[in-house]
């Protein structure tokens, strides 16, 4: 007799869980208005962000994210939101199969280009703005006769 597969929570329910969870990896920030791969930080140029036409639930459901088990079912993991992580297909395929959540989260953190999931574009903009401010200050100093 075939075992009936448990129905997984929706992507939005998983996102809500992690957005409000008190004990989570320190690098994980979940913005419910901006679906993001928690493995690599991919945000698809904002194509799936919440807008006037889409609710947060619709945005998360449409985003090309897969529900990934932190501890796979085959290794004893549950199908509850606390054992599920939202990642793109590539991250899901490459993430480790482990019984140790710490190992899984460390892989995600190393793999994540921004290490600020949900803030990747924003963080990059801040870095760029900071560099531009430094250049502006340097140019002003030079124009006033200061040597650097």
C-alpha cells in the first residue's frame, strides 16, 4: 500500500513562520513583501514583489521557490514550517542532505551572496551609495586644495 504524502504548508505560510520566528539564523531576514531565495538571495529583479495588484500570499505563491526540507523526510524530518525553507531550484538541488540543521544553515549562509536574505538589492544600494559618498568627499577635499 502506497504511503500518502503529507500536504506541505503553502510558501506564504512558511515565509510567515520564518519572518516571525524568534530563534532563527542571525543572517536570515524575511521580507514578506519581497519573495527571495533563502539559499542564494535571488530576488528576480523584483518581478514577484508585492504590488497594488498582488497580495503577499499571491507573490510568494508565484515566486519560483521550492519548499525544501532542512532535515529531509527520509532522514526523519517533518513537513512542518519549522523544517521547511524556501529556495530556488538550484539551491534546493545543491543544499546538503543532513540531520544537522546547523550544517544546512551554514551552507545557506555561505551560499548566499548578500548574506542578508530579502535585503540583497537594498544592501548593494547602500554599499554603492557609501562608496559614492566617499568619492564625493574626496573630490571636495581635493577641490579645496587638500592632498590625500
